[in-house]
C-alpha cells in the first residue's frame, strides 16, 4: 500500500515518521488529550461565572474548608518575614464553585498586597501566592509562584517565579518594582481585601469594554468570558506553556507543604 493512507494503516507505523521515534498510537493519544483539554477549557471559560468581588467572607478556626499545608506554612512564613496580617477569608457557599481559603497580608510600607490562596474545584487543587503593587500611572505589577494567565488588557504585568517561597517571591517582586522605575501607591491598611478586589474589578471592567467578557449581574460584580475573550485566553495559555518550560530548572524546588 502506498501514499499517506498506506502509512496510517500500517501497523508498524511509528512517529519515527516525524523523527520522534514514538509509536503513532501514543502521538494520537496525546493529540486527543490536548483536544479534550482545549474543549474543556473553552467550555469552562464560556460558562464559568468569575466573581470579582463579594465571593469571600471573614473566617477563623475552625475554618469552613480544610486548610492545606501549603496555606498554613506560607501564612506562617508571611508572619515570620514581617508582613502585616489583614485577615483570613473563605469563599461563600452560595457563590463560586471554587471553594477554599484566602489569607491577606500587606507589606509594612503598604506598597504590596499579598494573597495566599488554597482552594479546590471538581477535585482539582489550586495553591498560589500573589503579590500586587499599583504604580502611580495605574499599571499593576503582579508576581506569583504558580502559573496563570496574563491580563488581556495589558494593564496588569503578570510574572511567575515557579515554586518560589514567599520570601523569595517578595524579593523577586521588589526587584521588578525597582526595574519599573515607577513609584508604587500606598494601599489602605484597613481595607486590604477591598483594595485587592478593586484591582480585579478594574480589570474585569476593561475586559468588558474590550468585548472580552460581559457582566453577569446588574451590580457588575461578576463576569463571563465572551467567545473572543475565551479564544484570547486560550492563545495566552498555549504561550504560557513555553514560558513555563523556561523555568523547568526550578521544578526540583519543593513548595511549602
């Protein structure tokens, strides 16, 4: 049998045809998994309601959701390096499908807000620490220890330092602020959560104006992605895989917990 059809039907056909030396059924299986992932990602983006504010409430021990060791250890380390605690919070039962805990801190100079998050949805765990500073020109510098999607509006400058502990992440964030050569604004210590959510609300509003999302409620506190926004997110996600590979040398670093 000759031609492409003959190659596909040949039982001995392998991905060596592509110079990889991997059996064809494995390649096809990988492609099927990628296609399934893309499908799930698109459906989730279009259907998921993203709460930008109002989806968490103050919480204390015993917490309504089991705290992960990552959350407990990172929170403890935040105290050790001198960050000011601004409260612990848990997602409300009647809002987002993602359920978990969020501990808020602020730097002593009030220029950095820190969110330590541990949550789960459909059995998948998300553990991350996010540092945010807002510059006088409105630009937001965001540093995190976990992969994530960039701000499609371009206002939030999102960068990851894979598997970084909170002290290393803090130093990394400070260096980024210094390189920006801009002055950070001082946040209000008595409304850290509100300041953090305001940045999420501003970002969501920009997405709506750009046709990337639409408001779900009249109060404009939650959004869903549009088809255009979903495709833009998907494109960014594929790009982020390449950036993640650039930090594979940090894969051996053990995360807190």
